[in-house]
């Protein structure tokens, strides 16, 4: 029976927030060679076999209940924001920093973190990339902090600081998993 099981052939990201799901899927797809599919938890049982389910830590318990017993679930770790910012701090007092994303939580979290590390509120610009003309004025900023998908939509004149959310350790784990699956028996 064990030999009849289909070996995994793709990663399946399970995340209820559509915008976050697209961002995470793009980050993972950039780092692995397996295809990356995604769905919300409500569509989880309808997904095809052969996928290795992936989930963020705060969703693991709920998603685990939706999966068949014994299904392996890989929990993605999130990158440390303070560690990611360390190379850019302290920020010059004359820096005008923009933050842009299609995911509203990215904007909310960035505001809290940047204020906490000493950026003056008047030196920060926030842009919701779902809005019309969101790119207006970004060329005049010192840099634009954004997610991976938004980075691809910025004018080439912008200094882009993409913040990837999936930790390096989780990316390494996915790559190792992929390598293990592809090894001949």
C-alpha cells in the first residue's frame, strides 16, 4: 500500500487571506523547483493529491483539522522584521521611506515596526497597491519597502527594498524536502 502512494509533486500553500497567499506563493515559487499551488482552507479538501501542504504557524492548528489523519504539514516560519531591518538602521533623519503592498496587514505592520524603530511618521509614505495611481510620487522617496509582488510593479527608478516574509530556514527546509523527494530509491 505504501508503494502505491503518489509521491509529492508540488507544494500546496493553504492560507485564507488571498493577498497574503499570492505573496507567499510567489516567494516560495522563486526558491523551489516544485510547482506551488495555493488555496484557502475552505477549498483544502478539494485540492488534488500529491501536494505537500504548507501553512503559517498561526493557521497550523485549524488546517491540521481539515487534512486527512497522518498528512504531513510543513509549517512555514516568518522572517524576523527587526533582523531584516538591522542593516538599514539607524535611518538617516532626512530619509523619506515609502511602504507599498497589496496586503493591508503588510502596511499596518510596517507602520508599527518603523515607528517603533525610530522613523518619524512624517518621513513615511504608505501606499495600497490595490488603489489607482498608488505609484505616484514613489520615485522621489529614498527607498520603497514592499513585498515581492509589489516590487515587480515599481518604476525602475525606485530603490526597492523587498521584504520577503518566509524565513530563510523555511526556504531551506522546502529545498531539502524537494531534494529528498527527487532522490532515487
